[in-house]
C-alpha cells in the first residue's frame, strides 16, 4: 500500500512580492537617510549604524539559506519577510516622523518588531509539532535577548549622546517589557497557526525527516 504524503501549502505569492518590495524599499530609504539625514529624521539617531545593520539583518536569512540550507529546504519566504519588515518599518517610521509625532508609536514598534523577529526565529528553528511550552520557551529566550541587544545598541549608537538619556532608564524598562510581551504573543500565534494547518512551509532542516517516494 502506498502512503500519500500531502505537501504543506506553498508560500503565497503576495508574501514573496511584499518581501522583495520591502527589501528594495529598505535600501532606498537608507540611502536617502544617509544623503539627507534631516529628511529621514535620523540625524543623531544612528543613521550610519542602521545603514550597516539593517541590510545585514534583512539579507541574513537568504545568506544562511544559500550557504547551508538550500539543498535541504525550500526558501523560507515568510520568516525572511518578517525579518525584513522589522527593519523596513523602523526606517519608514522615522522617515514619516512617527516616532516624534505619535506618542504610542515607539511602544508599538518594540512590541510588534520583537514579536515578528521571534516568530521568524521559531519558524526557522522548531519542528511544526512542537508543544506550546517549547515554542514559548524558544520565543522568550530569543525575544528577551533581542530586546536587550536592541536597547544596548540604541544606547551606544545615539542615546548616550542625546538629551533624552535622563529618561532612558524608565523608557528602557518599558521597551524590554513590551518586547517580551511581543515574543510571548508571537509564540502563541505561531503554535496555534501550526495546529490549524498554517505556516507549515518550509520545514526547518534540523527537523525535516527523510521521505520515501512510496512505502508498502
């Protein structure tokens, strides 16, 4: 008797289009921010650090996939999109001056972007049958570490030289809390999506099992 193995649903074409568009938009916005820092609202906000770090982050998944994973898994469009969106929305938010004009925007970005990065990490490293407890553990470990790393980088890049540094302690505590909450929400959303048959493509190389063409 031959066992039929159903393939997981393919990544929607719109996700691929948005991913490529966001990468192109990110590069364009960073170039404009370097050439015209006042226009990008990034003067004294670590424009140079962002110009180096964000392209490295947004192209990290393609690099890792091409170097180590391309023979064992399809390209992870969704995780790559989640990473790219975190970089793109930060630069776009500065370009639109949302950080200085919308009171809650900075808090939302810490919550959302840490959650998106945690979701990408889960999708790239955990098998799809993982328990909620395991997913939460992985997400919190990554999310808390990422939130701390961001706050340290933010302080070194520009906050230590800014007049806002006197308020940095309270702001940092709030940002860390929101980042951890974002990671927690991401864990629940991803694990429930797996249980309902979504976000199954592709399977991480570490958890992929060899498949036979047929079994009797």
